[in-house]
C-alpha cells in the first residue's frame, strides 16, 4: 500500500499534467503534518525554476527549521531542487522513481540526506508516457538541447 504523502505528490503531478505542464509533484511534511504541496509549473507560469519541489517549498512558506521534515517527490530531484533540499537542511527525501531521470541521489546522499527511492510503477509510467508524448518539453525541463 502506498504512503498517503506519496499519493498526495502523485495527485500534484497529475494536476500539473492536467494543466498542460510536466507531471512532477511534491509534498513537504513534518510527522503527520502537511506543510506544503506543489507541482512543476514551468509551462503554466513561464518560470524556468518553478520545479515541483521548488513550488512545494514556496507553498509551504516560512516553516522555521526544516529539522524533522521529509520531502516527497514523484521524480528524483534535479540539481536545482537538490540544492534547495541541501540548503534548507531537509534530511530525508522519498522519491517515486529515478528510472526515467537519474537525478541527484548520490549528490544528496553525499550531503547527508537520506534518499529512499520507491521505484513506484505509477510514477514511472506517468513520466515515461509524458517523455514519449512531449520529448521537446521534457528536454527543455532538464536542460537538454
């Protein structure tokens, strides 16, 4: 059975896809308290740094210390998002998958972040379908010409 917070991140990813964007969702929690949720809005907002994890952190607002928080993301974070995770001292990240995008698991682990990769089939198929259907948009998102 899937964790309720990962399900929330998946729901955010689906919301982004329905809006015409990239299906990556994220939630930030402390214990059982939801602090923030968000999804990739690069397309919707025309903002190159509106990644799912960044949108989630922005929606969480000022939370004081990030000690004992957990960030959930449907996809392994990129360096932009991993930098924010490290900068704010988030020590645990649970990701849906890295089969479609290898991301920064090793980088985050080297910075003391516990990274749990679920290899969730729904997350994988959602990204595979998106990449297949919109390769130019995906390549733009990850900075590939």
